[in-house]
C-alpha cells in the first residue's frame, strides 16, 4: 500500500480537505442565521439540513473531483505510476490505491454532514427519532455509493486526457445526473421523442439518491424494497463506471 500512503500524505499536506470539513461543520449553523430562515425558528433546522448536504455536495464536486483529477494526471506525468509499475504494482492496483486514499477523506466529510442532521436537526418528537436515523443512514449510503465510482472516473480520465478533462467530464455527468435528467424528463412529458427517451433511459439517475427533500419535509425513510432497488441500481452504475475507469486509466504517458 505504498502508493496509498504516498497519496494519502499528499492530500493531507495540501490541507484542502480541512477547508471542506470546516465548511460542512460551520456553514449549516451560519447560513440559516443570515437567511430568511432566521425569521421563523421552525425553519432553522430544515435550513441546516439543506446547508449540510448542499455543502457536502459542493465540496465533493469541486474539491473531490478536482483532487482526483489532479492525482490521476500527476501519477501519469510525474513518472510515479511508471515507477510503481516497475515494482510490480499493476495499473488496477494503482487506480485502487489512489481512489482509496481520496475516498478516505470523503467518507469523514459525509459522516460530518450526517452528524449535523442527527445532532442539530433531529425532530423534537421522540417517535420520529428512529425514522430520522434510518433516513440519514440511507442518504449516507446512497451518497457514498454514487460518489465512489465518480472519483475513480475523474482520476482515470485525467490520467489519459488531462486534469481539465477528468474534472470537467465527471462534473458534467454528476450535474446532469442530479438535475439535467429531471429537465429531460419534464420535456418528454410534454412531447414524446424517441431519441431523447433513449437518452433519458440510459442516463444515470443520480437525482434519486438525493434525499434532501425527504429530510426537509420529514416524509419518512425509504421502504426496504425501494432502498434495496436503489442500492442495486447504483451498484450497477458503479460497475459500469469502474469498468470505464479501468479502461481509461494509464500509469505513464506512453502506455
């Protein structure tokens, strides 16, 4: 795990993770005070929920994807990947260790956002506490399941096409999966189009993993069947993205 240790130490020394952690822990308490939520105390906790998960998503998309792309490009262009290849570390293992080092920072950020919702936005009714914990666990699980392969994809694309491409493509896919498919769905409801229907059908529906509105309106946890189906769906997307990442990843500029 030498590449993992090297990558983990590199991320730690750059300190950008600390800014993200600070933002996730502080902004959910600061933003509601300077928004309209401060006028009605009942809106403060929902505002904290939106701020916590919104900040986590922004930090992951901007810092996480950028860091993954930068690490993938650096591993190729600096000769690090080629060196570790000569020591017997395969390209698959290198991609895994780079991804694991970055994912080790994303997981605590996700737990921090979940902690804000559990300890600073818990419903006052004790009867809702179990539901609240379950829903937050479901959100945490889906978030990590969605983000994990995207980090690997950003790293792999950057190793072959450069950091800007790795970050940009992954960022676009995420935004499209969260928001674009929703607009596309609304268009298809107004007017049928076979080409757009096919595009929508094969698009990653990341919007289903966004449970912020369920937390905001306290509509309850997902049923076991629905949650299991979502796990299977996003696991299938994970498998596809993992395969693409491995095909794109390279350890040297000449590979």
